[in-house]
């Protein structure tokens, strides 16, 4: 029998804080030693107190709420080249084609783990109850830390999207090249060194990936790209397909070369027979 997958107590509390107040079949309790228990409670019963319960939606319901209330779409897919099977979550902003793949989380053992991790990321990073309060809370934080965190997230989004396609990176402190192997959430990456063929680990801020500028696209590639027929912002599947094609061909559609966060790939670096 297939059972519904409900979000965890931790995520339910985050959802409540961010304004989720939909009717759900199940709720979590908030009082005494029963706190965190999941069950079907009639919170309209006069003998109960609604403030002692919070909604417990399913994973799909929470993802639908993010999509309809905040234009945030979560797509979970099977990760490339993984045995046993692994899953990755893509988080996208539907109203802004420039941020189509806003964030990517990789390497989950189950579909449900990937969904919950993505929901948590959206609630903690993409939805603000009060922007003024947020500015007040961050007023005492050093600007350098905030900037570094923002940069690290941009680089993670970019490298995770390129990960399945054998992108070559330069470890600047070690002055050596290698093929990107993995990206972790502590802003560290692993790459297979061209020198020793062993895995090396380096901070994401010390890595530059080699990308092709958009202007280097050949006529043949342009024709292939145009055939993907991206029909606009509302056509999610085709939009992802087009961005995936750019990643597969190592194109710098994010403008990282101009920003100094990537290097122009030498001619024929990614040429295949």
C-alpha cells in the first residue's frame, strides 16, 4: 500500500512561519510531551485549542504551495551516472527566466529526501516574511560575510549544473587543472587532477571553471540550439532543456567570465570527435 509522505515537524514549523495556513488532513501537535506527534486532529473541537496544532501537508502539497504562492518550482530528477540510484533537486523561479535554475541540490538517496531538502532551502533562503526585519537582523553582520555567502551560492548553482558534463577547472593556488568531480554544501569542491589522476579538494572560491563564451557558438551549434524551441517563460520543460543544452556544451550563459569567476576555455578544449 502506498502511503502519503508528510513533511517533517521541523519543515511544518518553517511553513507556518512563512504563512502556510491551508487545511490539511493531518496536523502536528505543539504542546507538552506530545509535541511533534503527527495525527488526524479535529482542531475545531471545542475541547481542543487550535494554537496547539500546525498543518502537516504532504511533500507534494508543500511544493504546490511554493509554486502557487511564491512562483518557486521544485523539480526532482534522477542524478546522472550514479549507481546505486541518486536524486537531485532543481529549484527554479518561474517569473524570471534569467534565474531559471536558481539552485541545485545533489546526491540524495531517495526522491522524498530530495523534495524535503529543497523545500527547506526555499523556506530558509527564498521567502521573507518582512524584508525590513531581515535588514534589521543583518545590520550587525559584516558585509564581507554576506557577499561571500552570496558568491558561494552563485558558484554552487553554476558548478552543480555543470557537474554531469565533465567541466574542467583550474585550482588557482595549486596552479593545476582537473575535471570537476563533486560539489558539497560547505563550499568545497573535488576534482580529478590532470597531474596525479587523484581527487583533490579545494574551496569553491579558489576554483575557476573553463567555459566557452556565448559568442564562440558555431553556426551548427546555433542551429541545434534554436531547434529546442524555447517558447517562453511559461514553458518550463523546454526552458530547462535549453539551459541543460548550454551546460552540456560548456557555454557561459551566466556571464561568469565577465565577472571574473570563470576562465575562457582554450580553443578545442571541449572538442569531441
